[in-house]
C-alpha cells in the first residue's frame, strides 16, 4: 500500500487535472453515446450497417484529426490551447444531438463532436508525457485513463437513471449531457499549467520528411500493433445492440456500458503501473487473449448474464492495452515530436476503426450478431499469432 501511494503521490497535479477533465467530458459524451445506437435504430429507423458506418466515420474522424492537432502542438510548442479548443468544441456540439430530427443531423453532430475529440487528443496525451517523469509514465497514462473511464461508466449510469425518471425521453437526457461538458472546459482552463518547453527558437514543420525519419522502427511497430488491435475491436455500439437483443428493457441497456467501463476504470491504472515493470509485448499478448475470450462469450448467446460477462472481459482488455499503447508511443518518439507521433498513431488506428466498424455492420445485417463476434475473435487469433512471433 505504501509503495502504491508513493507512486500516486509522484504523479504531477497537472496529470490529475487532465484526468478529471477527461472524466467530465466522458460523462457528457457517454450519456449520449450509450443511448445513441438505440436512438438511431429505434427512433430514427437506422440499420446496423448505418450505425456501424456512422460510428466508424465518427471515431475515424477523431483519430485522423489528431494528426494535424498533434503536429500543430509540436510546431507551436504549446499543447493546452489546442486541447482547450477541442474540449470546447465537443461541449458545444452536444445540443445538436438533443435537437436532431434526422440521421443527417446526428451524423453532423457526431462528426463535429469527434473533430473536437481529435483536436484535443494528441496535444493532451503529449501534455501528459511532457508533465510526467519517464519512470512513472505508464502509471500516469494509466491514471488518466482510469479517471477518463470513470466518466465512461458514470455517463451511462446517469443516462439509465434519467431514462427511467423521464420515461425514455432520449432528447431530455441529451440536454443534461451539456452540463459536464462545459465543466470539463472550465477545469482545463483553470486547473492545468503547461510546462515551459525549450527545444529551440526556430519553428519547423514537424511532419517534414526529415522529421518523420526521426520516428524509428520501434515507433512504427507500435503504430502497426495499434492498428491491428483496432481492427480486432470494432465499435462499442455493437455491445449496446447485443444487449438490446437479449430483451433488456430499453432504459437499462446502457448498464452494459456501465459494466464495461467500470471494469476498464478499475483495471487501467494497475495495468498501467504493471507496464512500467514488465514486457510491453507480453502484456499486449495477454490483452488479445482476453479480447478473444470476450468475443467468444458475446457470440455464444444474448442472455443478459452472458452479455455482461462478455463486456466485462472487453473492459479488462481495454484496461490492459489502451494506456499501454499510449505509453509505448511516448517512449518510442522524440520529445519534440510527441504530438505528431500520437497523431500519426491515431491516423492509422482511425482508418482501421472505420474498416472494422463497417465490416461489423455488414456482418451483423447479413449474417447475424454471433457471426460478427466470431469474426472478431478470428481476427484476434491472427493478430495474436503475429505478436507471439515477435515476442
């Protein structure tokens, strides 16, 4: 316990503040996203393919935008301003979901919301790396991810309570989601100080060829691994749809995301701390094993107990791998190119996520939910074999 508290006490205040910023914005976002697949299918009449396409486009947009925001933060030598703009854009798009009469408006809102996420993501991750000493970087990323994920289970929990209170009024819940988004912007504005950076006075384009060449083979291997993991793990919207198939009352379906994110939140910091002491590749291998188990459980049947077990395993996988991949990017990139490095990593992952979500939607519509999860497990096995060969 003393050692655990010592590590936590070493983590800078700025990292804690960034964690709480992430938590508040995730409460706002997940209040909407945990209900959005049900809203699109049940209220607006969308198909599973449409859900997969919109979710894939939205998340891919966020990841692709990170390339430019990360590179810009390297060029300017400043991270906080870009992160603040991204969080503000995310907060201000939330009312569009509440007012959306058509799928076109939902798509517009989703894309703008994810543009905000893309703008803030790489500068925020690079800011964590700038603030935190290298020897506890894994723990710092794990802590930020844990706080982020606390928001990701509190958001659906609030959505469930409000849906029950207001008789499944989706739009009223979406309006309430605006409040924590605005609070996140305030905490970032007043609670985070950016460290001074002295990499030289001359500003250069960080995505010039000579700078990209400074990103070595170890970095590009991490990029490849991140893409493979994304291909093997399609949008979490399909977890919500799987829960609905099992006959769970509409207002209670978001509890599936509560369960997943609760497990994710609990596991992210311990696994982040563990990553500072063990082989990263070995931890990634075990993360894939857990994801295979999650897919197989979810494919087996749609009973609510089975679905909860599957999403809990999914949450463990996320806790094992997401902070770890961020740590690996920070460790393999030059300090003055961290924003660019996170951006390129997320560009490749964004393309992979779009492909994975569209394919999952097609499989779901034409071959059923079980086949979709079996296909995910199959891709995981291929990825696992490649990682084991490397290890």
